[in-house]
C-alpha cells in the first residue's frame, strides 16, 4: 500500500488540474458569449424626425456604416458654423443610427443589455420603437437593459438619436455621433455585476504577492440561489498561478460582494518598461454548472509616494512632470 500512495496522489493532482483547466476554458467561452461587439451593419442619416424611431420606417436609403463614427469630422470646416473655434468650426446638429438584428429564441431566459462606450451627446435609445433611456452627457459610458423590449426568435430594430445641436457645449472639439464601441451583453439572470470585479495588490513580499479580489454577484431571478464563485488567476501563458472558491447564498433580487485573497508565488511585477499582466477568471457555478464568467486583466506592482523622495513603482523612482493649463 505504501508504494501505491504516490500514484494515488498523482491521480488526485491530475484530477484537480483537469477540473481547473475545464472550469477556466468554460469560463472563457461564457465570457466571449457574454459580451459581443455590436459595431457592424448600422445605417445613418443626418437630420431629425420622430418617424426614425419606428420599426417599420424605411431606412434603405440611409448610409451604411460601421461604428465608431463621427459625422462632424466628415463635414466641412466653415467660419459660420455654430461650433466656433473651440469645435474647429465643424458642423454639429442631430443624427440618427438604426440597426436591424436577430435575437435567438434561446436567449429568452437571459438578461440582454446594450452598452455604449460613448456617444456625443444627448443620446436617446429606442428598441422596437420604445424609448429605453436618454444619456445627456457625451463622455461617459452607459448601459440599458433591453430584455423587456425584445422579440425573441425574430428581427429587432434599435434606433439611436444623437443630438449635438445645442452649441456651444464644450471648450474643445467633441465630435458628434456614436464615437466609441457598442456592445451587446447576454448574461444569466444570476451574474457578476457590470464593473463588479475589483483587484488590489495587498502586499508583495518574500517573492509572494497577496492579491485581493472583490466580486459583486447579483441575483435578478425570483428564486433563492446557492452558488459557487470560482476565481482563478492566470499568467500571460494561461497557467494557473492561484485560485479560490467561495459559497454564496443570494435571495431574489439580492447582490453580495465576495472578498477573496489569493497568494501568487514568484510574481512577475508590472512596470512601465515591463508591463507584465495577469488575468482574473471569475466563474459563477450552480450545481457544478458554469452559468456566468468574466475575465479581468490586471498587473501586480508596488507603489510608493512621499513628498521628499517622490513617486516609485516597484521601488524604482518615476519622475512626475507637472503640466500647466493656461486656458
């Protein structure tokens, strides 16, 4: 029996390794389905009409384009344009974007959202003719839950009005339109909250790094949920460098923050010259089945700052330059 123990231990280690690898692979597949680029096959027109939001409006004569898009920079710079010198004398105004897309029937039990990284400005979003929200500020991202407005297994229409007509509204050239990426997110009702993963390096000492991962898990279903949160940290080659698993109980429409601390041996630190990065793979499991996942990049580094010695990254001094704004 003594001779068999190393063999048994080896089998256990191989089994655990397979579980971690399968979980990580499943998590990466879920993450890629969770967030889908929505930039392609839009139609665009300058001008404004309340008819542009309607599902049956004929947009076949509109210009075809992919996002991101800025219609101001495509125009002619003229001294009489209301944008003035701050806006480069470019035309502003209002414009509309429309896109027809299919929603699979199997998404019916999921939470579907549309996420805009930025649109300048006063962007109002319509799905199948219904207004789902208005974002007045042009420099922040925004997201809307569009699940109640969708027709599953059918064609759907999204229309976005972007209004930059009120001038002047900025001290520099802002552009006009949906000038950043747009994403469609498809999540289980039980999921990691958007922007819900926060990673902190607590300590780097004796060739070890203590990493704290805070994860907010949200239950948007009507049932009690007993879950597992599996957090795996991988290096740039995809090798597991540390992991942790936590049990979670969530009441209907409840969210909780889960705090985990993971130790990494011989960490490769981030610096300006060598920006080494790791990935946190966060996976939500229910009854051994992965139902949601999110991948977050981060770097491990130490920061020091004092009024006498200055600013240090990884114990190396990094000079900070002061920039004076005269405007």
